[in-house]
C-alpha cells in the first residue's frame, strides 16, 4: 500500500511537470511580438549638435557630476545620433520585430516650445524611422523618456500644470511628422520613477527634493498631459493614422513577508501600479491611496491631502486613455505593515514597508534582485485588476558590470520569460509583446556607465564607441529565429564570481 502511494505521488509529480511544460512549451505564440529598446539621453550623444536645446539631463550631469557614480554624462553616450544606421542593422541582424526608441524634446524644439521646430532635430528622427521601416522593423516611439527642456524645468517642470499644454503641442508635432510610419506611441516613460527620484530625490534630474508633495504633483500633471495627448490624437490623428497610444509604468512586483498578509501586497500594488493605472482605467486614484495619503497628511499637520484631486471634468478626460498596458518590469519587493503604526506613528503613505530578500541573486544595481516568480504575480494582478487588458512588456533586462560572457543575463531572460509564458499560456494573461532592455550598454542615469543592461557591449572609453556582441546577443538571435526559449549555456565561473559590495 505504502509503495503504491509513493508510486502514485511520483507519477502525479511527473504528470504535473509534463502538463505544465506541455501547456507552456516555452515557445512564443504566433503573432507575439519581440523587440528591443533604448532612450534618447541614454544613447544618442550629440548633446549640443546643431540647434539642439539644453535638457534637464544635460543640465543635471554638467552641474552635478558628483551625483553621478562615475561623474560622467550622456554628451557622447553610444553616439547613436551618428550611428543609427549601425544600430538598425544590428537590431535587424539579431532579428527583433520592433525597436522602441525615445525622442529628445529639446532636440526637436530647441526653445522648449512649439514656436521653433529644429529641422535637423526632426530630420534625425525621420531618418531613424525610415531606416527602421526600410529594414522591416516596426518603430515604437516614446515621446518622453525623462529629458524635458531645461527652460521648462526653470518654470517648475512637471510640478507646473502649464507643462500639460506644452507637452501636447510637442506631441502634436511628432504625430504630424512621424505618424504615417509610427503606429505605436508611448507618451511618457515611467512617471512613477522620475516623479519620485526627480522631485523628491537626487538620483534623477531635476533632483529637486520637494518631500511628500513633489511626487504626487508631478504624477498628477503627467496623467493630465498623457490624457490630453491621447484625446488630441483621437481628435486629430487617429482616423487617418490608425495608431495606438499608451503610457509606460515602472512596475515592481510584491510578495508579503508573511504569506497570509494579502493586504500589504494589495496596498503596495495600488501605490505603485494603481497610482497611474487606476485613473487611466477607472478615472481616479485608488481608494486606498486617497484615504491613506489623506490620513498621513493630516497626521503631519497638512490642511489637506498631499495627493491632489481631479475634478469631474478631468476624470472624464483621463478615464479610458490607455490603448494597451505598457509594463517595465525588473524586480520584486517583499512587503509588510509598518510596525510604527501600532504605536500611532505614521511614517509611510502606504503604511507598507518594502524591502528585498537578500537571498535572491543580486545584480549590479543596488535596487535590483532577481526573483522570476514575481513577474507572473504582477501579470496576473494586472489581468485581474484591469479586466485583462492587452499588455506590452516595454522593458525587461538585467544589469551587470559589463562582461561579454554574460551568463547571468541569459539565465535572467530565460527565467523571467518562462514566467511570462506561463502567465500567458496557462493563466490567460493577454501579453502581446516583450521588449529587451537594452540593445546597447548605455548611460544608466545616476549610475553613469557603471551598470550595464545591454546585450551588446559598448566601448565608452574609445571615441569610436565600438559595439561588441555579448553572449546574450547570440542567445537572443537563436531565440528569435526559433521563436522559442533556448537553454542557458552553463558557466562554471559564475559560481565563483566576486561578491558585490552590498552582498558582503
Ligand atoms: C528603467 O527604469 C528605465 O526606463 C530605463 O531608462 C533604465 O535604463 C532601466 O530601467 C534600468 O534601470 O524603490 O529602491 O526599489 C527602471 C528604474 C529603478 C524604477 C528602481 C524603480 C525602484 C527603486 N527603476 N526603482 S526602489
């Protein structure tokens, strides 16, 4: 009898495994799109060529090199302004379906405003787009990836509501100039990231520390700018151009330290994903954000909540302005309730402490630990929360210090994409596309060139900024030709790799 049970148990275990892999097979469904991405300030260089205006990242890196890990900047970066044909050839050779790149606002509008359009600036993006199309690669365009004109920042940047109209005028010029070829637009990249790090911290430009206020005010204006741009596209371009418009959010995943604590997980998701997505899908901020921020604001003595309110008119404008759900995902946080609240002390708006499990593998970025199951958790949460919208993974990738034999990067891709395929095939999540961040090593914001996300190595110390394939680039080439995940090459040296400072 005992043997019988053991046999049955083993049999069931094998069947479960097979059926899991059978469902998933690790192939990409037909029609699934795979692309790669970059952002203007991180790759273009040519910071003062022609009539280009100064942007906040030019200003920030030139004035505060001490706040960049290696003191460097994006003046040259990958030289993609001059090497875009080489970039496109590379993307084509690897076999990607699309290329997500961003446009530098002050390159197109040197004064920051729509009164002067730089012919050279606009021509560069026309050339890049044409080169992609000629090579059968779909252009996916981010209108804004953190580098707004300094002149606009001088007037408060994303904390000044006037930016809404300035942004719409800028976007209109891009729809007009590129919209015949570009059918997939992203208005704004990761408001959650730059609103917090740029208006309540000094790890992103403009590095203004407006504690408790800056982030929400910035996010409020971002939602308005996004929604007005979406409505403008509806009114002036959608019929003739037939494109899609969305925003991209930086979404961590969350798991509770104590597995029965579903509330902390839910609150953490709402404060991250819900902050921007709830208004886009339901018109207003999540209930838990409104009540919690009001509560903590009152505790801190503010006469009103630090989270701004939308008028009914704005709710109607914002509600329903995401044609697809753009997700940048890298890592997971562990969450638990802030114990200080039991003593009546309110320190955190969400009331939830976010941390990491230090047993998870580290990367070269101090915020980034590897936890593949988190990706599935996030995708299922989006499915359930927003009625299974079409999802584009607009960024996913891994950071190291730049070695060509990047075995860990390959296993990161393998493990994360496997979770995505399970969420898609087994759990019915409506994921339509996946984007590799990044095609090239590039200027990694406050980390300078010390953290590398590329599947292609770039020699930044050499004026030629030569590109060299990493192992992961070859792996991607195979994945793309077979449309199926490929096994991870083994690396015996990886086990012996040296500990990073924060692992010691
Ligand atoms: C993306 O940002 C950017 O879009 C891209 O430009 C960049 O190169 C890439 O990823 C790699 O960084 O609360 O301490 O856990 C993702 C940036 C950084 C956003 C970490 C969320 C959470 C910090 N993410 N951040 S923490």
